[in-house]
C-alpha cells in the first residue's frame, strides 16, 4: 500500500506539472501565434499612453523578455522555493508557495487563494452533505419500490434538477427567499465570526447546488441498486435469514456505492477548484469568482494559481477514491 501511494503521488506531481505547462503555454503561445509581441503584452498592464521606458520596465519585471521555458521554470521554482521581484527601486520577496503577483493590482496570488478558499470549502462540503444524503436516500427507496408513486415522483424531480441550470434555480431562490420573504441573508459571514449567520447565508447556495447533484446521485443509486439487488450474493444473504435492512445497507448499498464514490471524488475536486456559476450568482467571494475576474482581466498569475489548485484537488480526490475502493468493495481488495 505504501509503494502504491508513493507511485500515485509521483504520478500526481507529474500530472500537475503537465497541467501548469499546458496552461502556461496556451496563455503565451496563442497570443504570439496571433501576432502579439512582448511589447504589446506588456502594454496591457500599464495603461494608456505608456512610454518606451515603462514598457521595457514591465517586460523586465514580469520576465516577458525571457523565453517561454525560462518564464515557466521561474514560475515552478517560485512555487517550490519562493521568488524575488524587482518593483522599481525596491525588491519584494514572495515566500513559497509563490504563484507570483497579479499583473493588474500587484497583489500576491497565494494569499488571495487562501483567503477565498474557506468560502469555496464551505459551499462545496455543505452542498455535498445535502446531495449525498438526499440523492442516495431517494435512489435507494426508488430502487426498493420500482414503479411506485415515490419512484416516479423522485425520478421526475431528479430529471428537473438535472435539466434546470444553476443560474436559473439560484436566482429564483434568491428572489423568493432572500428578496421577497427575506428569510435568508445575502452577505457571506465566516464561520468563526457567526456560525448561525454563516449557515443562514449559505443555505440557499447549498440547496441550489445540491438540487443539481442530488438528482444525478439519485439516478445513479437507483440504477446501481436495481442491478445489485438481483445478484446471487443478495439472494444468499436473504437465504441466511438476515434482516432486510441489513441486506440492503450492508450488502446491496455497499456494492452499489463504488461508481458513486468515483463520481463524488471528481465532483468534490472540481467544486473545490471553484464553483464558478454558483459563486457568481450568490456573490460569494470564492475561488470561482477569483478565476472569473482573472480571466476577464487576462491576468496570468491568478489563472495559473487557480488552475494548479483545482488540478491538485482533482488529483488528490482521485487518490482518495482509489484508496476507498478496497474499503467499500471487498472484491477490489481480493483482486
């Protein structure tokens, strides 16, 4: 197991390097293919009517006059050991992990990510609890009573949840429960300051996000349970005289959870990298909103920082999922 974890960790590091290289290359190579020069790129970060001296200074400070591979190596080296930047007559030290400074507001990227990460964590983990409990419970009950009124109603709601986009359900929930009924707040409050207000503010984003994902999990659970409950080992468990609840939970649901764990790992990894639409609709200052602002401003360091952070979460959650397989499904452990 230790050697397996080491191999997966090395593979994860290589994958992260590939992701950063591709993102970095696209950001610099595509503008050059379109005919943009280093002077034109530097001019975007100065303003109107720049002097040649200003353009030369920006090129030097941002490393735009260096080859692409040198710029990429400086970025990777900054993540590992930090970097030093010359800003005018002063020298600024960026401690590791250093994702550089924003080209637009000259603020260090890593503190911005750590400041916004609790918002995204609160949104993703809270919604995950709701969609796991609701989706799996609805899927199990629907599978145990196929064709019933609950089964048809639950699958109809699931179909609606998958079909309705987040920007529609989110804005509708805000209009009804925040602006008209004024039940839930609209300004995010950290958990450490006021836990009740924190939950009150995030309840609508949780429910809106959980409606989308719980629908997917309900359909996956239902199909998995319908297939599993007809297996030979389920009939054997019933023949031994086990209680139906134990047969369903310990044998049926446990075997049906394997594909759900895979999807859950991917979903959580992607959401931790930024729930862009949800954060934008509910005005949450998380990683997703930060990414949108960076992309709109054509700001490379924040884009690379968000991309690398999102890739890390996806790779890490996939590693966790692989380790959970053996715990959930004994067949994997035997193989």
